[in-house]
C-alpha cells in the first residue's frame, strides 16, 4: 500500500500514431521509431508574440517528398513553394484530404504537418496546391533554411 499511482499519459507520433516515451517536450534529435518523423513540437510563437522576425529562404520549387500514409515505400514527390513559421505550401500531382496529417521531408526540414487546404489545379497541366501547418518540425539549419532572427 501507499505506492503512488503514476498516471499513464501516452504520447504518440503525430503521423503514424506510434507511442513514444519522450513526453510533451521531445528533444529535437529524436525520431519516431516507426516512421522516423521528428517528435519535437513545431514552435508555437508568432512574430508578434515573440517580438522577433524569423525569415526563411525558399527557392522556388524546392523539391520535397511526402508520405500520406504509413507504411509507404517511398515518398510522393512535390515542390515546396512557401515556408513560414506556421507551415508550408507545396504543389503535387495528387489531391490530399484536408485535416489529415502527413510526413514531409526535404533538404530544408523534416516535419509532420496537418493539411489545411488542397486546391485543384485550374487546368490539367498544373498541379494541386496544398497548404499545411506544422505539428512537429525539425529545420536543417545548417542547410541554409534558416536565414535570420531579428530581435
Ligand atoms: Zn511515427
């Protein structure tokens, strides 16, 4: 008797839902053991809240790959068209259902994102435009994604 009962709060990978043991504040270097998504939460700050301006540089049509399901053998190709503190916009060949979580990887970042919108192309020669917000995010700062923080 007298043994305190530890509430078992489970934390899950935002993409494949595999439980992990890192709790709410997973360190940046750890991955989901199943799908290798980053577990660290995307920063919640906005430029107004933080008093800082964070800028990213994205060249037009930066290649990315994404996984809409797990398991999936290889990433579906897309191109990153916009990167901000809150999320990304990219183009791809196939529609993706809003409110689903997908895993994204590129030379700039690894992330799990939630699809916010998916706009159909205006003509068949063009691609879908997808907007998504970060759930977890690891920027590859040494690859040039991170330009400057102005205080
Ligand atoms: Zn996972």
